[in-house]
C-alpha cells in the first residue's frame, strides 16, 4: 500500500491508529521527527473517505510541522492527530479519549487546534492532559493572530523583493477565516488595497466595511490582477495549470501545502513569480504555541515577525541559485535537521 511505504520512506518515528468502537472513534496520531524536541501538531477532524486518506493527511501535515520547527529554529518537532468524522462519532467522548492517549505519550506529543476542532473539543482534551493548547486564560492565547502576523511579515518581505512596500500594494486574499480576516485587517492598517473572497458572504461584507476591501467572486480570485495573492483558505490551490496563468506578481499566504505539486513551484519560478514557502510564512502559530509550552511564556511578537527575514533570505537565495523558493526552504530545513542525531522513541526500560 503506498501510504504504508510513505511511512517507511518518510522517516516517521511513530504512527498510531486509535480505535474505540464505543465512542465511534478512529483516529491517527503521527509523530514525524523529535530530533530537535517534542512533536507539536493540532487535531484535524474531517470526513475522510477512508483510513488511508486520513493517514496520508496526518503524515503530510506532521512532516510539514517538522520543517516549520527546523526553519524557524524551534526546539521541537512535527506531529499531527486526525479524527475520522463519522455519523457514529461521539465527539466529546472521542476528544476525551484522544486526550488520555496524548497524556499516556508522556510529553512526546503536544496537540492543539486545527480544522474541525473547536474550543469545546480542546477543553475535553485538556480535561485529560496538559499536553494541549488550552483555550482561555490558562492557554497560549490567539494562535491564528500569530499566524496572521507571520504572514504579514513574510508578505512585507515578498513585496520588498518586488521592490514594493505595503502602502498601495494590491493584495488578493482568498479565505477570510481565523487567519485571513486578521491578515486583511493588518494589511488595511498598513495601507494595502484589498481584493477578497470567501464562501461566506457575511465575512466578505465584514472585510468590505472594516478594511475597505473589494469583493471578488469565489471562482475569480485566482484570476484577478494583483501584486500578491494571499491564499488563506485551502491547500493545493496552485495547480500547474493555475501556476501557468496566474496574473499575480507574487504569492504569500497562510494555507498549508499551497502548491499542488513541486512542478507548480517550478512553473511559478520559471515565470518569475516568487512564492513565499508556506511552511515558513505560516509558522507563527507553531512558534507561539511551541514556545509557550516549552518556556511557559508567550513569545515576543518580534520572534514571529522574524519570519519575514527568513523569507527574504530564501527569495534572495532562490534568485541567485535558480532553485525555486520552496525547494530552497526544504533544503535549508533538511540541513538543520541533519545536524541532529536520529532519536529513538522507544521508552527507557524500567528496572
Ligand atoms: P478557517 O477555517 O478559519 O478559514 C478558512 C476560510 O476559507 C473560511 O472562511 C472558508 O469559508 C473560506 N474558504 C473555504 N474555501 C474557500 C474558497 N474556495 N474560496 C474562498 N474562501 C474559501 O481556517 P484558518 O484557521 O483561517 O486557516 C486558513 C488556512 O491557513 C488553512 O489552510 C490552514 O491550514 C492554514 N493555517 C492556519 C493556521 C492557524 O493558525 N489557524 C496556522 C497555519 C496554517
């Protein structure tokens, strides 16, 4: 089975399938790499076609978390939990059981929010374990705000690479959720002009009234003329066909895995369209969440704003070497990881 081969090839330290028929729960926890420190990764709950698709998603996202840690120099690693959403799922019981398992992992894996996981779900996890980003006053605070801040600083660096500053820059934002709306407010405060789209009309209305944004129909946002496209909805939006025709001069957004294939990145590069690597631009939440758990304090905003300098360095190296920015970032992350010895996960034998 290809997914089992990718566990082997991808150097995953630990991949577990949790089952509780009583709670209707099937979940996957993937720990990719803890060489630099404990694994961090949120809980995604989705309607997956089958366990194979859920496994693939968990593996892909866990691997991306390792890369984020390496490139942002955070003493942590990559992990992910996914729950297969099904009719029979008893949500409260399921999140509680997942929390118990995370507790039993003894701190090798810290978890938190992701698509499909609400504050209430996280509280059910937090009743069972401290290894979770707890919502409310005792937790790390607004992680999406930190993601938006990191994207803003990366977007500033991308604009500078084009010889532009934020005032007057035309940015097309796809998706006005937790990150996209905050990013839009930050960009408007900096004097950028916004074009926005979302499946939810009320979110578009808010961006229009709060940020002076111009609404664009959902099916047209990838085809509008703009300086920077900021994908903040789904991954995989930059297919090879989109990369060939995209009118934007550059790309920088929050969406994970925004290139549908490495070839899409090469097409953009050949066309002279710089794309800030997603796992760098969107690392703000990881920096915030991981450092909060590891140090007990919310990191200063400057730590997250520093992602802009990383993006600037990657774009410059890409221009000088002719290697697409995503591949430059990947090589940098692998080099950092290569400086650490492999870490066996097996528990110590107790006498
Ligand atoms: P969210 O679910 O709060 O918002 C997503 C928004 O996109 C929603 O408003 C939805 O209606 C809209 N949307 C969906 N499909 C769309 C389409 N085809 N066209 C236009 N709008 C569409 O998600 P979020 O937390 O804001 O995250 C956005 C992206 O950033 C995701 O890909 C996520 O994986 C990534 N990301 C988020 C964080 C974080 O801190 N929240 C961190 C890293 C990466």
